[in-house]
C-alpha cells in the first residue's frame, strides 16, 4: 500500500500532466478542464495508480445534488483517503449554476 504522500505526489503529477497537455490534440482532455472532467479523469488516474501499484484497492465514488440531481461529481477513495483532482472545478463554475451547499464547501 502506498503512503498518503506517495498517492498525493502521483495525483499532483498526473493533474499537472493533464493541465500541460495540448488539449486540441488530446481527445480525452477538454478545453474547459477540470470542469466536466471528473469521471473520466478519475478513471484515468485509477488506471495510473493500478499500473504503479497493481495490488491497490480503490473505488470510484459518485454523488449528485441540486434540482433533479443535476450537479454530479466523481472521485476516488483509497481506504479512507479521498483523491479528487478535479474538485476545484467548483471554484470555476459560476455560482448561479451551483447550490449553496457546494458554494459553502468549495476547496
């Protein structure tokens, strides 16, 4: 099992690689990253983690809120460690698109 620091280091490195890639020529990364990128990014990150640590047990977690559960998010959990490299999208999205609970708990 990797340490929390190893997990954080790899997650930060992975996020930086996504941010610095040529988004116009990378079909899996959209221009507005991290907005609307949580599930695919989490799945790619889980693949990366499992390549590094094949015995690692992780799970993807999905949540929804808002009117008709229209606001969704997806992240990874390893034991009781939350790994969310797109949570900051809620700092970018306009307040009128979010509910008060999300606005109050922004990272």
